[in-house]
C-alpha cells in the first residue's frame, strides 16, 4: 500500500465518527452457530458403528423432462394444467427463485440453456461479502441507498453461511499497514464494517503486530510494514452452492432442468405471456429435439448477463437494462496463502480493489472491472491477467514476484450490472438489483451479486405473486435429511432465510473423520468431500464403494472418480464440462490438470450415459474448447486425446526440467494441494 492513506478508508473514518456521535455503540458480534455438531445426528447400530444415511433420490433428468412436457399446450387440460411460474436461468438468481417459490407451495419449473452456474455464478471471487468498495462509494457520495445495499449484503452474508455451512465459512482478510498513522484510520474503517453488520456480524476485526502479520502471510513484503488489521468476510464454493440450490428446489417439488433452451415466449390472444417454447439440447433423436411449449401463469427472466436477450424476445425494441462488466481472476499456487488468511490491496495503481484469497487449497486473485460484450464463454484478457499479477507481486517480497508461468488457471465472469445511462464506467455502477414487469407480463430480476441472491429471489417471488395473482399454500415439504424425520410445514411465506440447502443437515466438523472411519479414504479426500457435498458425501462414497472406485482424477488433487458418477446420477451433470468445472472445480484450480483428467472423465460419463464413439469425440472437442475460457493456451486447442494420454509435448505447459512450472526469477511453483489451517489467526495481536 502506498504511503498515503488509502482513499477507501478516509470516508469510513468520518462515517464512524458520525455514527459514534449519534449514539451508536459497537459491540462484538460473534453469535453464529458452531458446526461442531450437525443439525441431524448420525445413526449408529447396536455396536456403535456409524450407519450411513440413505437419502431421497433426486428425480432423473428424464423424469424431470417428462414433467416439463406434461405442461405443454397440447396436454394442459388432461395433465393438471400449467405451472405457476416458469423461471428462465439456472444461475444463483434463478435457482434461488425456484427454491423460494416451491417452498411457498407454488408449482415451479426452471430451465437453463447451459448448466447450472455455467456463466457468472461459477466465475465469482468466491466471496460472500458486504463490499468495502460499495461502502466507500456510499460515504463519499452521501448515498444512503448504496449504504442500505451494504447493510443488506452484510445481513444476507450471515444467513448464507448458516444455510450452507459445508460450502461457506468466514474468512480472515489482512490489510497491511505501511505507516503507524494509518492504523487508527484502518481500525475505524474495519469497525464501521463490523458495526453495519450488527447482530448479523461474523468475527470482530482486530489489529495484529508486524511479526504476527508476517507469520500469517510469510510472503508479504516486509518493507515499511508496521502491522496489519484483520477483518472477516464470508467465502464459498459458488458453483457447488448453485447446484445445491437447484437440487434442493427439485427435492421440494420443482421441475429443474439444465441444457434446455428457451427459443421463444408464448403469448395469449390478449398479448400476455403464458409460457415459452423450449428445446432439449441433450436430445439424441430428431423428434426429441423439436421445440415444445411449457405453459405457466408467469414467466421470470433470471438470465444474468443475458437478460436483455430474453427481454427482446418479449419486445424487440426493448432498450437494454444491463451493463455487462468483465471481472478477471487468476488461480495461483496455495503457498501464497499457507495459513488460511486472505489479503486485500485497497490501493492498486488504478484504484481498484484486488483480493488474494485461499480457496480450495490454492490461491485466487482478482478482480478487474471492464465494460465487455456478452458472450457464453468469455476469456480473461491478457492485460487483465498482467494487471492482477503486477498488483499481487507488489504485495510480496521481491524474491517471490510472480510471472505468467505461476498462473494455473484464469477466468472472466460477466457481472450483470443494472444499467445507469449517466454512468461513465462500470466501476461506478452499483451491485443493486432490479425487479421489473413488462406490459406483456415478463417479470425480470436483474443485477445484484451472489451475496444477495436470496433477497433478490424473495423480492422476485413477492412481485410474481402480486403480478400473476398466485396463491401460496401451506405445504409439508419432504424430509431430505436422510434419517427419516418428518417433513416441515411452511405457511406460504418466504422461508429461505432458514432453509438449509441439500448437504447441510448432517454436516459437522467431525464429518471428514467419520468418512475416513467408515470408508478408509485419505484425509484430504475426506475433507474435500465433506466440504463440497456435506452429508451427501456419504452417497458419493456409498455409491462407488461397491465398485472399489476411489481413484483420484489428478494425483495432486482430492477429486475422485466417484464424483463423476455421483454428478451424473444425482446432480444433473450432462457434459464433461459440467463435471470438470462445476461439480468438481478442477478446471478452476489447474487447467492443465483438468486437461489431463479429461480422458477419464469422458470414459466414466460414457459408461454412465451410454455414449457412442461419436458423442465421446464431440465431448472431447467441446470440453477442450471450454477449457480455453479457463486459461488453456490457444496453441493447445487442437490437442488430441491420444496426445494427452501419451504425455506428448503438445499437451504440456512449458515446464522446467524438474517438472515444475517456473517463473523468470527461478521461484518454483509446485502443484500439490495441501490441507490448510482453517484459520491461523485468533482474535488478538
């Protein structure tokens, strides 16, 4: 950080002084639920041995597609009529809406053209946060609505962590201090952030000494370092959360389908939207590929960056309401954050904020903010990758300066910012959301961010109930805990703030050791399965144990072959890209390892789905092309399966003779994944 005090924290200091003068008292907020014990205890037999839970099956894709077809125009009368809501889009917003609506007793269908979280929802910074930069804007501009946005996100943050404890947790983030006079300003800024969270806060921020800062972040630049502030935000596994929302909605009665495309909107004689024509993109024969109509009382557009395309299906003259902005990220070796603590640079060369965060055993760094076109598989720009590398390197000791060889994967997510015609750049746009209804009845929910997906969904369903004259119902939801408990009854109001997602009920910090005890898997595999699947880890291992298949997909990572089969059988995975990037996260962690694992991923999926040789070849070509959006070099786009299996040079990254990637200054970057300490810093200096 430069000698002058970061502009992010000056206004926050003023805000806290004002707050204190108004009688607001800061108090430590650390009341979030411990996960030492699960919500639902495991059962044991008479000898005390664990009895793995047995879970209700999620409907197969074929069954869900049949449900969708039953609501076609031709079969409307004899098969029970129309859906209450048809949701277009299977990202965070769409699946959040589906879950909210179905738990209010509404009849819901959701269709997604690609896979759940195939777009922006899998390409985030992995944070669940209020947003310090939005707080900065609120104070600088005396913008109360933006301040409300920060407060709303901080409130949603805690609820997010509570309903998905296996997929999310609090994360300490370190703010380095280069001058002693920065300390009070930084402290006030952190305490303001804590203060605004109120009773929904995570752990309190605190000061640490220079020695402790360096112990927690060993590669941190020592020059002028006098200490640091540590504050807490949330972190999560975005695509796993997205898939869990979709599956939870399905278990509670929604029809939820990926790889089904909306080709047009249907309107009645009065010009009101009454459904949509859709097409199954996974259909194997020509008859099944034909469009069919899905009838619904209301249609919701929740397509993120593609919002305007659906809007123009309704009215070709519709003006755009989304200003797309790209956010590039890079994946770096885990050794940058070896103690489970992140780093925030609030004073980059162009004023943007850059995070350096431990995630899934590696280090994710980003992000950027540039206006961009809307495309399905955006590729991170090389100038953005260079910018992130430069800014991260400034935080590190000179001997640890990073180069392009240190980058294991890259991606770019397109943020669907709500458009302000007066805004000159996307950085100035707010991450608030917008719910609108067109004259013909298309309800659109746009904008927002991952942290506030649940509130966005609640607002959208509230509006849908009013606009489409829907009647929420008292319903008893089925038990999804796996231990045969009675289902719980809802009263027609929104309950998503307290509804755990699939996998949460049986999760606790003891789950990894329990998995090892029963199945004898390696510790890192058990930890990975527990923190990616929660209690559904029992199904992942149980379904595969009979075949003895717990083989790793990549030697240095904990992903196993059983996850491929589980993804196909229980999580709606239809393509190799679905598995390698969104059911597992291998493509995000190391694109080179993902390419090497691809032959086996395709082989296992071919066994599960009875793929022909032609389909296998199609999957190879399509997935290699997809890996370009994960950072695979253009020169390797034509790599063949045989070249990968044989270790041909065409399939390899540029390597040193010892097999490790190397930077220009000789710093080695190993690819091994180590279990990280869950939180190296305890409160206190």
